[in-house]
C-alpha cells in the first residue's frame, strides 16, 4: 500500500494458538466462539505479523515486530502450535526490491515472545548461544519496557524469554527511547506509548499526509478486540487498555487514522466508523 511518502505491507510471518479464554478475558465463550475458530484445547488461531515500512527517499527500511522466530524445539512449539516462515520477511522485502541487508530499523513494540522472538536466532545448536537476526539495524524499544522485560512481574514473566533479547544487551544497535512522548523515529514516524497490555508498549504512527496509520499492537490484537470490553486476561492493566482504546478510537474517527493489527489471521488493518463506544469497521485494509 502506498501511504504518503511510504510504502507499507503487513506480512504474516507465522501463526500461534493461545487460549481463547485468556485472549478474551471476562467475555464468555458463548460470545467469542462466534467470531473466531477454536481447537479442541480451547486455543484460537492468531497470525504473527510484521509491518514493513519503506521510505525510499530517506533510504529507511523499517520492520515493526518480528514474530515468534525460529528458536523453538518441536516440543516447545507444540505448546502454542507455533509455525514460523523464516522466508516470509525476506520474500516481502524482495517484493520491494530489497533484502534483509537493507533493513535499517527494527521497532520492538514489546518483548513478548510472539511479537519479537524473531529478533534473534540460534548460532548453531538448539538452546545454545544466540545472535541478532538483523545485526546492522537499529533496534528501537522504550527504555521502560526494556527494564520491565529484564525484571518482569510474576503475572507476565512467562511471556518474556531472555534468549529472545539477551544478544541486544550492550549491543551498539540498541536504541532506547524514553518519556511519555519520545522524539520521532524519523520525519513521518512518531511514537505512541501505552501501558494497558504491558508497561511502555511502543507503537509507531506513520504519517500518510491525509491520515496516519498506527500499529496498534496488543492494545487491539485482532478485529474482534475492537469492542471496548473485550480485553485480554494477559493485559497487566485492563482498565488502562480500555481507556487507551478510547483515545485511539477518538483519534481515528476524528482524523481518519488507520489501525494495523499484529495478530488478526485475515485482516491486516481497518479504517473505523461508528463511535468511540461502538466502533465499526468501515473498511478492511489489504496491506
């Protein structure tokens, strides 16, 4: 999709299955089973998506999140039914006439394994040393989240796997951002920082001229989660998630901003209509 000075695509790099009850919190299965498929273990299918953002004039190639990655033994992958296509991102870059070596920036929304296990890969043997998958790209993360991921709460520590980001410690490519309104990544890419799902989740907002496109991350993981009250049990601060959704929806409806999802298996993003309390999909985006 051409978006102002940018070219954008949403790449499904793999899939994961997570418990439906956890994904929809207090919403009863009698309701959420109507909007998603569920397997015999009560798990729903989720895509893991990478947003590829290219600005040719500025020679910037940005990847937003990297999926579960390849560091999974068959036994561990089976727990979450993880699949990962190691060629999905290279193939997407190839469609732009680019390669992995052209990637200049990695945006780490947060360090949960299903979003950024793909930052690193095993050097050789499974469960052995790891190395950065994109060793020449700047890796952007909020310092508050970096600190939290290294010392997580008992509620969310299972979502952080140190082997996913250990290789970033002390690396020259690590670029922490700080504050409530961090300086922009570049002209045309600003940050939104949220706290409902996990502390200091980092969302890039891309300026398309007439409107913006926000990678909404796990504040709204799928189109089904547009409903204000359909909040994940995984969220650290669910009431904060609801308030953050309200602010995001108000901006979308006021400015025509678009949302790009991290986990919807079918829909890359949406343009909203309706109201803050009852948002509806005006257009499903093919990114």
